[in-house]
C-alpha cells in the first residue's frame, strides 16, 4: 500500500513538474518538485528507501526531460540516501532542521548534476549558482508545505469523523 501511494505521488509530481512548473516559470525550471519529493521520502523513511525512490524518480524525470538518462537518477539517488541517513541518525522533526536538509539536498543535487554534465560536456549546462540557491530555497519551502500537509491529515480526518458522528447522533435523537 505504501509503495502504491509513493508511486501515485511520483506520477502526480512528475505531471505537475512537467506542466505546472514550466507554465509558472517559463522554460526555467526553478522549482524541482521531484527532488523535493525524493528528499521528503528520504526523511520519512530511511536511506535505502530514499536511494531506491531517488533512482526511480530521477530516471523517470530524465526520460521525460530529454537530457542524458541517468544523471538525474544518480543525483537523486545520492540525495535520497543522504536524506534518509540524516533522518535515521538525527532528529529532523522541526521546521528549521527540515528546511536545512531540503536546502542542503538541493545544493548536493545541483553539485552532482552539474558536475556530471561538466564531465560529459566541457561547456556544462551553464546554470548559475544564484539560480541553484533560489531553487534550493523554493524546494525547501515546497518540502515544508508537504510535511505540514501530511502531518495535518490525521487531524483533519479525526475532525471529519467527529463531525459525522455528531451529525448522526443529532439525526437519531
């Protein structure tokens, strides 16, 4: 069941990344929703799950982006494993540590991604580090919003059940 939810989240995130993110920012991919999802999964699970999910997500994103297949998979698998390792070794439950993990994960992803492209093509991809910094902050913000949404979900379900129970007792009385 958990794998099914993760697969559905990946499909929805890839769809949002390829359509909505590019419409909002033009051709500049400033927000990497797939990377934010990989870090989120790494923080919620462990290093092995982060590694596997990062590879799958990166390969899917590479296949849809038209670039070199495998570069994003490599970068996202390392970032997912690192986020999972941090989550199992340290307490990453408050907003500031989570924000820092998302920022550092985004910077690590950019370093690996740009480094591999620099090895393959001497011209590189030409992404300035200011854009990488902005992307790191935006990814961290998206990740924190995802954590807030997921953590509020049980409370919303509980209130909904209470409301239904209250309405049912009023109708029966």
